[in-house]
């Protein structure tokens, strides 16, 4: 039997956006229901209705999908790319409902990426108020001295903001590089790379190992899997 609900809830469950962002799309006239543009918030729709956003059809998902992916390097964290580069959409297994990335990983960064059509949870996990921990393994040029480690742990000034202090562990020191595990709560553009650059140690390689309670483990690059029930429960506890 078709289910009825407010349009913004439909869009959130379809993975288009959080309810607040969905409301903005409606007000801006980006949403059509059965071929008619709808601008009224609170419009009631049915799961049988034909709904599109900016001309792209969207499908209501009765049960949200949660996908953990190992994003390889040289892949864009978007669903499409004007430059024709490979995107994470190309790596999603066939037959799954539409999902979108939660946050992003840089083109030259690999590792754990969460994708879902649960717009509410995705919006919460990326909200600065919750400060979800993200852990990376970085290979950087040179050897970090104690003063540089202290600066990274205390917080460093970047161009437009002061990055909060990171948890740091030097895993290995080689002739020309160091391997460092770093954990941050923020998620500014290229933040980890910029932090190491600020203390004179550019990043050579960067892999995200953890996002909140989710761990990359031994999942090969380019592969993905659905979250376990336990992982989903742990994730939802971050955003009560």
C-alpha cells in the first residue's frame, strides 16, 4: 500500500538531502511532483507519486542503504564529474538504491568512505557540532621532531582558520619519510595535508582508516560492503 508523507521527508528518505536542505530545494522550485513544480512546504505526497529534483527522478527507499567503500586514489567523491574523471558512483555495486557520499575524500586520498540514502543521518554525521572522529595514516616527507609533533597536537594556524589539535602517533621513521597515524574531529578541505605542510612535512600518501566507529579493515580499494547491524547501531549513537 502506498505510504503518504510530507515532501521534505520523502526527499530525505530518498537520499537527496537532509529535511532542512530539502525544504530549501522545494522553496527554490527545484522539485516537481507528477510533473508539477511544488513550492509549498508540508505538501503531502505518496510513495506512488513521480518526483524529480532538478529533472532527476528520485525513488523513495523504504529501508535506507548504508555502504562502506574503500575509495581508491584518483577517484572523485561525487556522483558525476564534468571533467569525465572516475567517480565513486562508478564503484557502487549494481542493483542498489541511490546513495550519496557522507562528506568527502580528496581525489588523491584513499580509504574509508560512507555512502547512504539516509539524508538525516548523513547531515548529522557531517555537522560540526558532533565532531565525528576521523583517523588517517599519512606518509610524510622527512622526520618529525618533538616540537613539530607538539604543534600538531596543540593546533596549527592554516590560512583561514586554526586547526584543532590532533591525536598523533609516529608509526615508523624511514630514511626520507615518516609514517604517522593522525586523528582529527574537523573535516575542512584537505585539512590533514595542510596541517603537515604547515610544519614542513608535505604528505606523500594519505589513507582514511576510520570514520567514527567504522573501520576500513582489509577491504580492498574499489570494493564496498553494507554496514553490519552493530556498526549501524554504533553510528546512530553518535547522533541521538
